[in-house]
């Protein structure tokens, strides 16, 4: 894939340099040049990979109750505090996704004419796989378009985006109306089904006896011929398993409260699509033991090329860097302290016995708030007195601290909330320019834990906490496994979970909280709050922090307001970009924008 991407870039470099030569070189190649050059053809599709929507940094989390930033110029800070508009939308996916879809459509229009191999059967194997990639990628890019831009119009209709399945040319009609949300979901699911039909579940080298019957019937009897197209050297590209996970994500979105009245996708559908992914690893028994800390040294450094740990369905390439650490380490560890977890999020972590800290049974001590807490709190957030960085230095975020780590000590570097980020970071990186120590990182595009939580949410709504709907496990089973992995409720058989397993509403609250904790700082909560259609007061919950003073040798903890949110009642769905509305009369804006 790296070579294909380089090839695609070189194509554009060469075609942009002909004015350097006299006479000018004719390097503007037509698309039909791909027919005899498979690398050129794959270069067209590679653009859809280059344009994937995944972020390695916690961007949208900064516009939720989970985090704030000390960067006053940050667009998500501006958005959350009242500057979100159709002209200023940092969440927009309009241009990037549509660009990717154009490349995909160009590829699909021409793929059947590409001579992938002179052998007819091997050519069919290549063509199936690469077209399967294209359909899967189109489903994925459409999904992100829907999340960002689907919404209800002033006429009370839930619309998605214009469905475009043919490449656009200078003669195309660009003044297209938006299709309904349901039509968009149907298109995504249709693309997903095509992709699943054409793609292998995973990219592995197979033996002669494992060649799919379809290709055996074409005369492919040697595994080496099949593996040329679908072997382990292809790992990293979108596969059948990944497309199944995307399908589960789409179904969960469509079944959610903000979309359900304009969708025919049910909670049962969403649960069953998630189950199709989870059944392949044995359900809750297959939950990865270290899945909650997939980013740490032991889970990253020993990965072979293209392989994934048990927690990860799809990931980016592994690269050496320390940019996350440079942005988010405390200032005394040569970081900028950009992402500041909130007190709101800290309070969401239960006590070690599994009870919410608001429950007297939790034995929560406000004078010692970080003791006997969910271990995920220490894994994901740097609290006052904990350690961070390559020197394992103690970080004092309290106002009594005597260096730049203290709350609000230095504008643009110190924490605003009394907390720093730990999740996603590696403590063995050193962003100090004297050392510039880099370590391996990757972006987890889709995790099994996310799909487990999708199943739990949908199954609870469809069949109640302990219902299975014909599957072999329930929402309760999934949440119990996730909490056991986290190390909470071990001493009392998770008495709190047992107390809510007969109540759908209480289980819903618990599932949503577990999703918040497990997926924090992975750009999920912004979209979750909106698809859940939470009340506006919740959407605008003030981001809080903890100011810690020292008096007579004792620490005094005071909750403080840090940042007000200013969302309006129409901001559950994002806008269509203003300039697009101005250009095209048939493009209808979402209500309120």
C-alpha cells in the first residue's frame, strides 16, 4: 500500500512539471492508461485510502464534556463555545469524503477493463478483491458523510447526502438534491454486502485445500496463485471483517434515537450486525484481555507487519513519532498539555467495587478522590500526584504546585482542569529537543470493544438487559466482561451491575457510561451524544475541573467551572457547508442552520 500511495503521488508530481521542459512534455495521462497498468489503477483507488477520515488525536472530544484544550485558537473550542456555523464547521466531512468517493467511482467504472493478470482466473481474483475494497471504502466514506451532515429539514424530513455512484465529469449535473437518510443507509448497506461478497474475511496465505470453491471452479488449484492477490502481504487494506464492522457502525447510527423515526433499521438489526462481527471471536469470551490499553509498549512494539493485536479490527500503519506526547505531556515533561480531561469525565469512573461515586455504597471519599477507583482512571488520565513522562516524574497539578504543571500556571501549556491526558501516549517518548525520543504508534480505526458496546446498546434496547434475541449472549454478558477486564466489581461479583440487570433504563445508563469510559479520547462521544438525542442541558453541561489547595499539610479539593458550552437546539445534526448551499439551489439545508 505504501508503494501504491507513493506511485499515486508521483503521477501527480510528474503531471504538474511539464512547464519545466521546452517543448512541454505531454504527461497528462488518460484514465484508460490504467487498463494495461495495474499499478496505475491501484493508484487511483489508493486516494480513497489517503483520504480516510480517522484521526490520531482527540479532536472532537474537546467539544464535549470529556475534555477542554488550553489552545485558545483551537477550532473545536470555538465551536463548543458558540462559533459553530455552516461557514465554520471543523466537523465537516463534505469535501474529503466526496473527493474519496469520486476516486472510488472512477476506479469502479474502469476496474473490469484492467488487465490485472494475463491468466483469466487470476485476473478474476484480483478484480474481485480490488473492487471489493472499493465498495467497502465507499460504504465507509458515506457513513462518515452521514454522521456529519444528515439531519432533519424545516419540512420535517430526515435527509442524508446526494448519492453519487458514477464519476462526475465537466458535463455532470452538480445541482443534485439530497437523498433521504434511509436511501443513503440502503446504499451503504448495499455497498457493504457487495464488498463482503467479494473480499476475503482476512488477508492470509492459504493452502491448496483452502482456496475458495469459486476460484477452484475457474481452475485455480495452486495456493500461490490465490495468495498473489489475497495473501498476508495485503494486510492493512480493508477486508471483509472490517466491512462487517463498518456495517455494524452504520446500523447503530440508523437505529439511534436521533435517526430512528426516519429509518427502517431497528435495534434488532443493529444488534445482529454487531453479533456477526463478535461471533467470529466467540462473543464476550473473545474480549481481548489488554484491549483497554491497546496503545502501550507491550501491545505495539512486537506487532509484525500488517498484523493486529486481539483488540483491533483495523489499524493504521505503525510509525515512529512523539507528536502526541509533545502535544499532551505536561509542560515540565516538555509537552504543551493540550488535551485536558474534565472533572465531568473523572467523576464518570466508578469506584473499584463498581458503584458510581454518587452511590453511598461506593464508599467514595471526596477528601481522597482518586483512591479505590476504577483502574481505567489511572490508565487514561494523569491526576494530581501521579507520574508521567520518560523520567516518571511526579506531576503536581494542584494550585500549590511550584512549577508549570500546576493548574492555570502558564497560559497555553498548563492544564485548565487539573488533569492531563495519559491515554494514547507512551511514557517512553521524550519530546525534549535534546533527546527527541520517538516510539511506535498507530491509530486504532475500529476496535472490537466498540463493536461489543454497540451490541450491548442495541441488544438492551431490543430485548432488555439479559435477552439474547437468538444470539448466545446478552447486553449484560458483554458489560460484565468489559467491567471484569477493567478490574472493577471483582470483590463483590459486581453488585452494582447485578442490581440493574433487570431494568432496561438503568442498564442503558450504565452501557452509555461504559462506552464513554472505554472509548474516551477516540473521537466518539461528540457523535454519541448527538445520536442519543440527549437533552440540551446535557449537551451544554459546563466542563469542570478540580482546583487543589494545600492547607496545614492537607489537600483541599474544590470543583471549578472551566468552560461553558453553547450549543443550540438544532445542533444535534451538523450543517451542509454554506458555500455548497449557495452554489446549488436543489441542496436543502438542515433545520436551524
